[in-house]
C-alpha cells in the first residue's frame, strides 16, 4: 500500500495581473495556468472555480481573494499566487493578492489545508501587504512552500 503524500504544487506568478481584468477574468486566467501545470482540462478547472465564485465571491478582506476549485480526479493539489499593485475589484473590495487553490473533489482535507495555509502565510509574512507585493516571485514561492508543506 502506497502511503506517500505528494506535496501540493506551489507557484507564484512572476508577472503582475493586468490592471484591466475583472475578478472573473483573473479566476479564469489562474485556473487555466494551474490546469496547464497539472496537465488537466483547463475548462473544467475554470468552470469549477467560476461557479464557486458566482455562488459567493471569495474576497476575504485585507486586499486578498482566495478563489478555489474542487475538481474530481485532480492529480495534485495546487496553490498559485498572483499580485496586482493597483488592485482588482472583487466582491466589495480590492484584491491586490489573489491566491488560487485547486484540490481534488475526493480529498476535501487538501482543499481546507490549502485555504488555511494561504491565510497563515498572508498573516505571517514579514512586512505585510507591501512586502508581499514587492517581493521577488522566487522569495514568495519559497516562503509559501514552507507554510504549505509544513
């Protein structure tokens, strides 16, 4: 019996989000980019994330949105961070930090672990929001992996 637990895919988008995007366009973009890395159907991941976003916007306050998708058969959980210095209008707020997560429908614990890790990472990052927005993608990725994989 194989009991190996695979660590989630953790990525930080190097390019800033385009200023003219809507929250739905951001969700779709990030879903497609995550799906490409996981080698799964991007339309399925995007549809799941957009459906979730339509039912209840995922803006959590303090400049952060956490859109997410639960997709049947997803081979690996994933977390993907994107930034916008200007901010993206999102469910009554302005998201400057967007943390997209995806997990297998069959593994709800992965989904909850990723959401929890995203919140811990955001709250514990030295220097707060301005430091998150200014940091190099590689530095953010290393810090995020540390929280997600611990």
